[in-house]
């Protein structure tokens, strides 16, 4: 796969109605940042099978998508993710994964029946993800779509292990940031012509004494990052607008 684009899918009505607080978004963004990557998208959706299927399909349709899905792989009636993954990415059928079944039965014995053993019903071609807490396996499809429990203590170590394999080397970003006493619209032409290899952002804020805008420019190419950043400074210098530079830094 060329440059991966990471997505988080957080499944759980209990998060949307605030009975539980989401802990996945913050964790995944930090874990990716440590590798020099960011999320392309993150969605929190309810336990609705049709919505889950359509969301997985949408993410899978994105170029070079890598999905981290959290929640809904258990054995209770509101756990739809295993079936939905099969419907979105395979033929819709669940099959007994013999290795998963063996793990579940060895762990739970007779208590695995009749319900817990259902967690061994997985889409065709599923590979297992080791659960460091209770050994109940999660699963992956095509080494791109990862379906994990909603419990952070189980799923977050899985994400770290996946990222260690997918991104063995840290990617370094060169970032430059400034804050100027103006509106952001004076930079629009420069923004429209930023190279695609450059990540940039414009964050305006209105204070009692007027507008301020923070401009941030970053790239894996150090020279390109500085060249692009200097285009903003040139405008500020020409218009004699007051600005301050923040510490230039590299991100890994």
C-alpha cells in the first residue's frame, strides 16, 4: 500500500447518549502523531447495523484507507460489527474461525456455550488480533481493516501493535507557525497555491482588540516547508502587519 490514510470508527450508542465518554479518538490521534501521521477521518455512530455497513463501505471506498473500528464484536444482540464487516467487505456470511473458537473454548470452557463462542463467527479470510486482557480475539481483514473491542484497555495495545507493523519508521514533519494581527483572508491566494505536499492550517480568532490568525505550515520536506512558510511572511512584511513567530520544530 502507498501512503495510508487512517480512519477511526467508534461504534456505540452509549457514547452518543453520553453514558460513556469516548477515549479512542484522543488515543488514536496521539498514537499516529508519534509516527508522524494523522487521522483522515473519525466517526462515532450508534449501534445500527445498516449505518455500520454503510459507514464501513464508505471508509473502504477511500483511497489507501486503513480502518480502526472500536466496539460491537462481542456476543450480545447489540454487537453487530462482525456481521456488518462481512456485509460491507465480504459476501455477508460469517464462518466459524477454528483458531478463534479454540481460544475462546480454552479460556472459558463450558461457559463458552452457547453465547460467547459466537465471537468465533467471523468474515471470510479474517485474521486474529491478540487480546492482551482476556484473550478473546479481535480480527482484521486484508491487513487494512481492524475490528477491535470497545474497551480501551483491550483495543489500544492492539492499535500500538498494528502501527508498529504498518509504520515501522517514524516520519519527521518540519513545522513552522506564526500568529499575525489580521484576518486570514489576506492569505487566501497563497493558500490556494500551496503544494499538495504541504499541510497548512489557518486558525482565526476575534479578540476585543481585533482579529488574530495563527498560520501553521508543515511538510516532510524541510526546504519546501520553509519556502512555503516564507510566502506568508512575505505578505505580512509587505503589508507591514505585526506578527510573531513560534518555535520552529520537527515532529516525529
